[in-house]
C-alpha cells in the first residue's frame, strides 16, 4: 500500500457516510415546519355542520396566507360559518377585527366580520329587523368596563322593547343584552330629559 492512500476497508464506510449526511440534512429540512408559522390549533365547525364538506383549504395553508407580520401574533383560530360559507377566523394580537381566509378557495375576506356579527345578533334575537349602530373599541355608559370584552358590535332592534345586543365576533356570541325600553330605562330617560328642560327654562328666566 502506497504511503498516504486510504485502505479499501475504510473507503466503503467513508463513501456511505458522505452519502448519508446530505440525505439526513435534506429530510430534516423537509420535515421541519416554517419557523414563522405559530404552533396553534384551529377550532373546527360543529360536528353536524353542513358546511364541513365545503372546507377545501387546509388550515396550515390558510395560516401561511396571512401577512408575515401577523403570523406570530395569532392568538386563536376557528372556522366560522358566515353567509353559508366556511371561513378561517384568525384573532390577531393588537388588532381590532379578526382576519378572515376562505376555507373554500383561500381568498382574503373583506367585510366578513360585520356580516358574521349581524348573523349572530339576528340569530340571538330571532329576527332580521336589526340595525348595527356602532363598533365599540372602548367602553361607554351603556357597555361598561366590567364586561371586559372589546371590540364589540352594537345592534339595536326595532321592536317595542328596544333590544340592544353587543356581539363579539372573536368569541362568536352575544356578550351583553339590554332592553332599552324597559320601564326603568324609560323613567330614567324621562327624568334626564326633564332635568335638561328645567335647567334650560331656569336659565332663560334669569
């Protein structure tokens, strides 16, 4: 054997080692998920939902569709039934409205949050004659801080009792219900208006 040459008994294991290492590295790179995808699960549709068969886009694909700066801030994910279609809903930390991706074709949502809120309010009150009056990002005199949930959509009904509901689309439910035309509410309103009138009358008489 010449000086400096490798014995043939070593050559075969060395060749196998050099061949196996790149394959191992390749397999690891394939199995490893993208680093910018958060490890989060998705709440499915109800077991008996007729929309389940319409879901064509995998959850991971919808998650990857999100803008890069949103992915690491996803707090929760769900499939929501909106206008008879399944939509992935992503609640993003620091953002007001959730982000929506169609579970049918992967397109981004536009006004799905408002539509979803109206459907929740209508189903809760058992009527379609309702009106969205505002989207609350802070508490006010009717929706107090002890409710703890923001943002919420405020809807008013046109019935005699003046039902008002506050809807959280992130939770998928009505979080507060108030009857604006109850006797106590009406009395308070009348007393308030009378105080304003008397104050103006007293001011005009001075």
